[in-house]
């Protein structure tokens, strides 16, 4: 199974709800950075994780704390079966980077184990289990471009007819999503209950014009994340100086994203950024959600 990273083209955040979650109005887009999850029959449960050299292996838990373990236990409990499988996760999505890599792995694991264990879980049940695992997991199942509401777990596809080119600069150090939300609360104690709506962004997607999209991108977590990591503002500026239409943080950061005019423009921006950054990726969206790549 392969599952994509997400970016948030619009991320409106409201004041915390009584359950502690922040209400969101977000527009997710799945982009072409993927983690792969492979499953095979096994008499017990094993989980292995491999990472490319630019990802810190220690940042990914390999014991029961990995979200893939949780996904397996949840699916097995839902059906009353044993969680027996040999699972390996090959990461290529930045860890703790605001691109929902863990959520992608959870979505891939749900679908892969559902097939391995021959459970035929209905899509609605899978979406419900996904939402229990994390706010971004339902979107990783869906892919494409979608409006997310609630705490981000209620997803519905939206029209996005163009292909958008992005340059991605991962940070060597992760940023904790809860820490960014805490700083949001400190900086915006009077945040409205209703998050900022996504109307402008949705119209920009339909225009197919990268300059229009650049003007409509919106991220309420960017201020608090930059407050915690002021160095990232310099990276955003660098990318814009190199020709990006707009630089922004991916979700709660610290990954920096740059919207480019075209594939060629993205390569140019990436080339310029590569002089100062160890890892610079070029990708595009929207792409499909979690999907099988090899049938065994
Ligand atoms: P989000 O934006 O959804 O918070 P993120 O991209 O910022 O996600 P993830 O890469 O999903 O962050 O990881 C968040 C934390 O989850 C990591 O710090 C790590 O300790 C933990 N984690 C658990 N399982 C995984 C996994 N399979 N891959 C990556 N991180 C995992």
C-alpha cells in the first residue's frame, strides 16, 4: 500500500472546543510524497520501519507507540480477530513535519490489513476507524483535494481540476503539533469559535491559475509555528526570492512549502534552495489517496 502526504491549502482554526480539540475548516491536498506499507501473513505481530538517510530513524517509534500498531489493534478489535501480521513501513514523508506522514501510514495499514485479514470492512466503517486514529487519517484514505471540517476528520472531496507544483523543504528538526496549537491559544486568546471559511481558496482552485492560488493560501498555524521557530521565516523568504509564487508552512510546520508557476519553475526554485538546504523535494498535487501498488 502506498499513502500520500498532505498539505493544507487553507487552514482556518477556531477557539478550542469543550473537548479540547480546535475546530478546523481546512482544504487538504494530497501530494506526491508517499510512505509505503507492506504486510504479509505472520504467526504474531512484527513491525519494521525503514527511512531514507535524511529522516532521523529515532524520530519514528517502532514499539507499540507507532500509529501503525494502533491502527492494527483498532481494526482487529473492531472485527474480533487477532492482530497477526508482518508489517514494514518505508518512510519518505518528513516525520513530525506537518505533512501527516503518520496518518498516511495508519491509512495504508488499515486498508492493507483489511485485505490481508479478508475483513471487507465497509468504507464508512474504515473512515470511522480512521477518524479514531487521528484527525488527518480519513483524508489520507480519500486523497485528492478535500474540505475538512470538525477537527479535520470530516472530509468531502472538492473540485480541483489543475495540477499544482510544489517545492518542499523539510526541516532537520520536527515541531510538535500540540505545541503549535498551544502557542496558537496563547497568541490568539480571542480566536472566534468559527474558523475562517475556505470560499476564496475553493474558487482559486477552480481558476486553475497558480497566481490566484498563491494569493488565496491561508494558514492560521503559520504565525504560532514561526513564533516557535523564527528561523523558518528566512527559509520562506529565500524560496520567494528564488521565484516561488508563495512560501508557506505545511500545516503546523516546520516543513516549508513553495508554490511554483509550473514544473519547470519548481525545478528552478528547488535548484536555488538546494544550495543552502540538504534536502529539497519537488512534488505535485492532487494525487490519489491510499492505494494498493503490488497485489500479492
Ligand atoms: P500531523 O500534521 O498530522 O500532526 P506530522 O506530519 O506533523 O503530522 P507525523 O510524521 O505524522 O507528524 O508524526 C507525528 C509524531 O507521531 C512523530 O513525532 C512520531 O513520534 C509519531 N509517530 C507514530 N507513528 C509514526 C509513523 N508511522 N510515522 C511517523 N511518525 C509516527
